C-alpha cells in the first residue's frame, strides 16, 4: 500500500485496518475521508452493504468502527471503494 506524507498544517491520511477476531489486516490504500466516508482502493472487492469491523489510525489517535460498504466507483482498472463509518468508538491515543 502507498504512503502519503502530510504537508504542514494538513492531517495525514488515516490508516484503515480490517479487524478479524484478534488480527488486523491492512487491505486499504486510503485516498481520503470526507464526512465519515472513506474512499479507498483495495485488491479485494467487498459486497455493497457488507459491514466490516475496522480500526482507524490517524495522527496518533485510534478508534474502532463499523464500516459499511456504500459503493464502488471508477473504472474496472481503477476501482475505488466507499466505506461509510458507522458506530464509531471513542478515540484513544495510539
């Protein structure tokens, strides 16, 4: 997955990990987050409406949430998955 460096005054892009039992899987290349919707690329195509338990890490803060797959947009070669973050837990320090 790619890494994006934040410029001065800009928050870094979050890291979104899929939680499965006690394991975390790094399967998303996050492009951005706007109003609780994550836009990301993944080698996996999750079903629309599928709910995933995720951990979101950003700027030293971590929280867990349920992410619902909202849509897949773009071309076959450049598919972007939209995940709506719902049921967000309390943020804590990493």
